[in-house]
């Protein structure tokens, strides 16, 4: 793979479709357009053109052609888009013709975005936000990804970096002119207060729940004894027959996980084996052990067993299933009364789950940082804290350097190729 190559890929959805968009990026992008269309249209203006095979002159398709000269393009280099008809044969023919040009090849996964990063069109945080935006399935995920991709987090980091650089300059002045009495008086408190302010801002972000909960979905475990209605309730919640339902105790032997969106929030609902104290069935015993382990790891538990007998969990919701049946457990008014058969109480249960979830997730108008970002923010906060704990200006200077390195790693100023390979490899081809 060479950054000097010109790359191309289908950037729209898989055919067949009404329209397919083939992106071409690199130094020969406009030459490819000239070779296919016989001319190069005016930049940033859609132009209708007949595309022909460069070797035979055969008509391939009629297309809209757009040119975006670098560096003011999505990738930071010359970029062209061919808006063609979205039939499979048409797409294959245009891709085959494009590949015939010298130094032009099919793009690898995430290569367009990687070039955008390399050319300063976006930083690592914005790239991660873009990846999250492309994979977003719920409204909550979309809002969070849009905030990150839009550059708000990167702007905050850049402001912190600017302040840290200023503090580093003041520290260097203290080291260079320590024999002048007025320097210490001017700088000592200023540096400590500024470090504390930045540290507080970072710790406020770190206090928000991790982004992984938002992306992977909150884990909701249905727990209770055998035949209490867990599987039936799961099927009603996900609105399909995900779990086998029977009157035979111990029908559910293993966990069944089903992703679902409620009120714009991603969840993974888990049906578990019924919990009871004694069983001679080895397989059922294993299922019970897994059920108990799942509840320990759950974000929310829906407890369908007798009231006040569920595990000690901060987000346990008492559910009185089979509320319209004589077989249903009688619980106090604190429990949510539901009937999976009639649908009674299902809306209330979903609303209760969503209300708890909103307290566990990062607010949609605030930054939601992932594990990589969280670790680097913590490193920066620790370094800033160390600055305030010493009067040794050499140590202060080193701590500020460590804080700056953490901020540079956040945006990608400091990075490894392995990190970039991992990040951009998550993108689809054509993005």
C-alpha cells in the first residue's frame, strides 16, 4: 500500500440500487475522470458525462461526475465521484475500467478516512466519531457519534493543549530566570491554578459512563425461578419468538441474548435459566450458575421471582409477570404489573428500563469517551495533578510534558502505525 497511489471504491450501498457512487482519490483522480469521460468538468459542479472503457471506447454508463481538488476535499487530495446507475453489472464495469489506469488500485478498508487523517482533514477522535456514526443503530448512539465527529471533543483537547503549552513556557521561564525574584511570584500560583482547572474539566468528562455501554448496549438480564414467565416476557419485549416457551420447568438451559432498541437506546436482553436451590440435572445446574454470573454482570435486572428475593443489585426492577393469570406472583404496588399475553404493562416496563438506562449512559449532549480516550485523559489528569504536588520546577516541566504527550496521543499527533491499522481497519471499503 502506497500513499502515492490513486485509490477507488464503491462508497454507496451494495448494488442493486438506484444510484451507486464510486470515489476516486489521489494524484491521478482527475486523469481517471478524463480517461473515462473524455473531459474534466469544473470543480464542485455536477456534470453529466458518458463513461467509456479506456481500452475499447465502449459506453459503460451515463453518470454525474464531481471533482473536488485537494487539499479542500474529504481526503485532503484530489477527489472525484462518479454517480452511476446502481446495477451490479454497471458497477463492475466501471470499477474494471477504473483499475486499468496506471498507479490506480482498489482501496483498502478505511483508506479514504486514513488519508483524510494523514492530510489533516480530521484527527483520531473525529475519525472514531465517524466510525461510530456509520455503525450507529439508535438515536442515542447517533447523537453521541455526531458530537464526537463534529469536533467538539477535539476542540476541547486543543484548548487544553494550548494552555499546557503556555504553562510549559512559564515553567521554562522559571527555570531560565530563577535568579530573578519577580518571576516566581508571577508564575507559581498561576501554573498550579491552571493545572487544577484543566484537571477538573478532564475529571468531569471521566466521571461520565464509558462509551462502550452506549455502543454495545446495556445488559438487561431477566431473572427468577423456573416457570415464572421470563422467556415469555423476553419474546414480548423483543416482539418475536426468540426463546422457547413451555410449561416444563427447566426448559431454558442456557442464556439467550437478543439486542433491542428502546427509546433510542441500545440494549441486550438476556433470558436465563430458572434459579432454584436444588436440582439433580447437571446441565440445569450449569445453566443456573451461568444465570447467576450474568446477573452479577448485568446493568439492569428484571426480577420475576418472589418480591425481595432477587440479588442485591442497584438497578433491580421488580416485575410481577402473568398479572392477568391466577398463576402470577402477587407483588406490592412497587412492582411493575405486566402480562406478556395481553400486553398490559409492557409500555410501563419499557419506560422503566429506559429511565434507568438514561442514568447509566453518558448524556447525549456530553462527550462519550471510549477506552483509548479514557486512558489518555486519565494519564493527562494524573500528570496535571503531579504538577500541583511539587515545587521542583524540573519535575513540573516534566509533568507538563507528559500531559502534553497524552493530549497529542488523543488527537493523533503522536501515534503508532499499529494503532492506525486497528482504527481504520474497522471502516468499510469506500470510507
